[in-house]
């Protein structure tokens, strides 16, 4: 399948673009085409970091793929079945493109990361979608959605088998997380106390800060023993373990996508003691930061 040609043939009307832009600018970088049935997992069709300015409008009839879009700055909007959905900063969109949809800029500059993917697993995920066949999740900075989208872009051109396998894993992770969020929202029996969810979001957004159980007890006005018990019951992990895992996940991302030194990465995630950072990193990953970067860099 020549995805660029299929994309250009899918327009309901001519896209409205800012000066100097081509319709295929929406796709980012095109990935090598897979031979039919040669790769049974999820594969990228295109992926890129887009900076859009007005006008920027695409009305698309149908594409046999999924769209992944993470907004970093500004805002876009999605029109689907007469419904308008806002794509604002730190939001992640998963859309089944097998339906007519329109994407427009709302607030410029609109900076976002976009990816299109195909593969046999999409048939299963389609059955899990609600009738709208989309999911929009509002995330925190350095969320898994952002980090996985940035990691996808760093793997271009992705034509080696190890890269293809990692790309498939990243796409699967993005898709599964969206589906899990949809299913959890539909499950009204999954009740988490508001202060426990607030504490989790505190760790998500402000993981660089220093926390103790005594600090958290004062902040939420709840016994630290109860906080630990209810947090563990809700997320199957203790509060401080969750925080440390969050820090290490962001550190892994920074190691692979920046040139910061190891001690700088540690400080950026709230661990100023380099030896402690290396020890903690090895505990959660099985390797030192340097070993991890060498193993995961292509």
C-alpha cells in the first residue's frame, strides 16, 4: 500500500493549508511500506512533529488505519458525526480513521505529534471501541502517551527488525492504554477515593518534588497508613514506589531522547544523589542508566 497516495485520494475536499505547506505535510515522515502479511504486528505508516498555523483543515473520507495525535501546544479540533472534540494541550487522541472525519486548527501555533498505523491487531481493537471509535485522554506532562509518541519519532526510518518490533510494542502500548481507559471509565464499580487520585496526579505532574509520607499525611489530612493502604489497593503499588517508577520512566525517556548527562537526568526527575539514582534505576530496569542507553540506542 502506498500510504501517501491513499491519503491524498481520501480527501472530501481540497485541504486548506498555510503558505508553503503540502497536503502530505499532515503525515510527517513516511515509513517504509510493509509487504502484505510480511509483518503481522502493528506498523507505522507515518510519524512526525507538526507545527501548524492557520489555515489548516483536512476533511477525510476514510482510511484503513488508526490515527494517534498528541497536542503539545495550542489546540486543534476534530469534527466527527456532527460532534466537535477539542484537542488541547497535553491531550492524546486515538481515532479509527475508517470513518469520515475533519481536523482543523483552533488555536495557533498548534504543535502536535502525529502517527498513522496499520496492522492485523487493529481489527480486534476496533471491536472494543464505543460507537464513536475514538478516545481522547487528557494527560500530564511527560505522560506515557507523550514519551511513546516522541520515541516513535526517534526510531525513524525504522526499517530494521529490532526497530520494527519496538515500534509495534510502542503502538500496542498506546492503543491498549487508550482502550483500558475507555473500559475503566465504563466500569462504575471502580471507585477510587478522590484524595488518592489527587495524590497520584500529584506524582504524575510534579514528580520532581520531594515527598515524605508525613508530608502527604499533612497535605491530604488522612493518616499516612490509610493513604498507603488505599493507594496500594487502588493501583497495586505503594505511593512511593509509584513515584519512583514514574521518575525512572521519565529518566528512561530523557536518556534516549536527549544528550543530558546521567547526573543531570537524575536531578531533572527529582533524584539529586547520582549514586542513589543509579541504584534506583538498576532496581527498576535491571541495568545502569549508561547500560540502558547503550542497549536501547540504534
